[in-house]
C-alpha cells in the first residue's frame, strides 16, 4: 500500500481477538524500535474494547 498522502490517516479495522493476536505476532518479528508504538496502540485499543467482557479461560497447561 502506498503511503504517499496517507500519513496520519486512520483506518477502522474489525478483526477477531485471534486475528489481532496473529497480526501482533507477525509485527513482533520486525525490529522493536520500528513497531513498539504500533503494538502499544493495538493493545490499548483492544483493552478498551474488551473492558467489561468476561475473560476467556485459557486451557490448563498442566
């Protein structure tokens, strides 16, 4: 996607929690200095949207 003239414009995306985690996993492979702000932004928005929802129970690893 070309960035010419697109700097600063925001998009509203709709993805599942699992899809968001997959996106973050992929972004996490890039250099930290390049992506840390994006990761923080995604995590903050997810926290805000999921606040008040019951947490999914994780399978017991034992």
